[in-house]
C-alpha cells in the first residue's frame, strides 16, 4: 500500500471515529462535523493527486 493510500485510510478511520464521538457527545457535535469536513477535503485532495 502506498503512502497516499495509507493516509487516505487513516483519514477515513478518523472521520468514522469522530462521527462516533459526536454521537456520544452532543456538545462537540458541530466541532466534530467541521473537523470531518476538513478531513474529507484532505481525502479528496489526496485522491485527485493519485
């Protein structure tokens, strides 16, 4: 697996984990949502440059 693929997998796992944390902690739901938007942009950027 290339470094780019490893990074995409790691970012995807972080997004999944953040979604689970957001469901458990309503006060931080917006924060996790905004963080995930940034992480998804990073994933898309990595995929476009693949």
